C-alpha cells in the first residue's frame, strides 16, 4: 500500500546554501528602523516613492476588488457563468451606479452584502490590523505576528470581522477544523499539522494563499528571506502542506518584488518562483524551516514534514501553465486546490505583462480585462481573483484599477484609510511615529466581543436577511420573465396580423 510520502516525488535541491540570498542583502529589523538601506531605493528617483505607494494601494484594493467581483461566479462552472452574465471578451461587471451587475440569486451569494468582499479579504485584513495595532513592538513581525493572527482568526471564525461588523461567512473546511480545535491557540502549527496528517497529506487548499498578499507589502522593507519566513509562519497557522507553503512564499515574493520594481518581466517572475521552490523543497531549509518551527513543534509525526518533497511535474503543470484550459479551474472536485489558485493568478499576471509590452500607453483596462476573464471561468472564482487582483494591482498600480469598480466597492474609504496607515508603518512614507491608535484595529474591533445571546441574534437576523433577499430575487425574476413573455406575445401578434 502506498504511504503518504508516495504522493510526492523527491526533487534534488539546488546546491546553493540559501536560494533566497544569491544576492547579498542587508538584514532588516522588524520595525525597519535600524537598516534603512532596504528602503533606500525609494530615494533613487523622485517618482519611485510615489510609484510604490500607488502599487501598494493597487495591491490591497485590487485584491479586494478581485474578491468582490469573484463572488459573482464563485462555485459556478464556466458554462453557467457565461450563460448568466455573458461571454468572455464581451461582458463587463459593474459595481457603481448606474447599472450595477446583479448577482445570481442563491443562498450562497445572498449571505454577502452587495458590492463587498468575502472571507478571503476579511482574513487578509486580520493580518493588516494585527500589524497596525502592534506597530510599536519591534519584535512583533519576527515573534508575534503569526500567533496574534491565529488569535484574531479564532475570534473571526465565530465573531466575524468586528471592525466592520461583518459576520464570518465562507469559512473553509480545513480552516474550520483547525481553528475550532480546543488546543489551537496553544500550538497552531501543531494542530494544523495533525489535521493535515489525518487527510493522508493529500489536502492542499487555497485558504492560506488567499490572505497572504499583505505580507508581501510588509516585506517591502524586509529582506526576501525574512519575507518568505514570515509567509511560512503566518500561513502555517492553518495550512502546513508543502504545496500551500511554497505557494504563499511565491505570492509574497512576487508582491514584494513588484512593489520594489525588482519583478518587471516574466523572466523575473520565473526567477522568483524558482527561488521559493528551492527554499521550501531544499533539504537544508525544508518546509519546517519555512514554517519557522522545528519538527517537534509540529506535533506528533510533524517532524516527518521535511521528508515530503514537492512533485516537480505537478508544480510545473499549474504554476507554468500557458492557458486556463490546463488549469481546469471550474472542476467541482478540485477547484479549491492551491496550485490552481496560484497558477491562475500567475498566468493572469503573465498575460497582463504581455499586454503591457504591446502598448506604449494605456493600461487602465488591463486589470479589468484580466480579472473579468478569470472570474467568468468560474470555479473558486473569488479566491482566484483575490490572489490575481493582489498581483495585478501591485504590477499596474491603483491608478489603473477600473474606476467603476473602485467607486462602487463597499467600505472603500475604510480600506483606503487602513492602506494609508499600512504604507506609513512599513516605512514607504513618513509618519509612522505620528500615528495614533485606532480602536477598530484591536482584536475585538474596539467594540468588545459579542455575547452568546448577541451571536444568536446576529445569526437569526442574517438568516432572515438571506430569506428576504431570496424572496426579493425570485419576485424580480418572475416579473422579468412575465415582461419578456408579454413582449414576445406582442411581437408574435404583429407577425401574424
């Protein structure tokens, strides 16, 4: 009988001792104050700082937009997406009035407020809010961000995003099984490892990847190795499969490189991918090192993690895919696979780069075109577009996001304000020391945790709202059908008279 390790093929590691440090880089402290040389590139040209600021806004807001647009087709096959909304290359989504696109009327979409993101962005905001709230602690990134995120995730899974009063809709099965474990906060990586081992090491969903892009923003002032280790630690609080780890590392390295203008071409994309692959798959580093733990910290059997190598052929199939057909992202059984999510996002970035290369000017429709095509292909569309939106936004910048999406996004001003604070804390703009605490950045959203009675009332109110939305949607569909039949009847009368 095959062992769990038989699911993977060992690939010899490159001979370099540290694939992330081929070019010497000064080490930065977590608060970016004692090693300003890592941010010295901001002063190389008058427009660089302005460009990086624009790209950070593009990454954070672009990811939220991808999530919001992706909800329109989440879990639908491509054929249904095109039947309900329109064909790729012809249809356009709208979030701003007039003509806001109406979502399919079903119990899944009716759980979410119109023109707003899902759990994917909520969880990424937990990272941002933790970073902002603990900005004065110099060791927060190195020692506490992962554990504080785990604590906030534990709160979110029952209380929701308290800062905005959003209920926790769309909880993934792996995240739920890990975070709801009574021992979770004592050893998040250990609990996550045990849950992974129970699946025979076969489960590698996209739940850690979807929230990781803010770590690439935070990494602008860190070395690449520090950024990768940070991604591994935060991702490992729920997902320890090496495929999940390498995908998170690739995403944050690409975001960091795009923001620092170090990733400018597909060749740069490939190089970043290979550095991360070598780091996670190498015997010197391995997955436990990327997770920031030793084998014993992962719980019983967790030390065997480094023996599980990545299957190179499987990796290349998705991450180097030349077309969406290869990815089969709307396959019902595998749509949540982490390689499909990263592969679709990287492919979208490559296609955007090729499109930009063809043009001398005019990039303001590239983001919309790439996200729209990806979303109309269905599958786990919100998560695919969340990750793709973060990459595309970091590449194209906020100025090239579609205005009729940005202007219609719910909570847009709040998100922009938090991104502004993030930019200052990272050190891209001055003003970190002048920032004052904001209550909604605390773990309880500055409002205190809800009681059991309040939670039951919230859930009851949400159920009633879902039923009301369903009823209103059916009434609207019936009215539209009746009007269509009436028009058809008049046309037939004129034809026969």
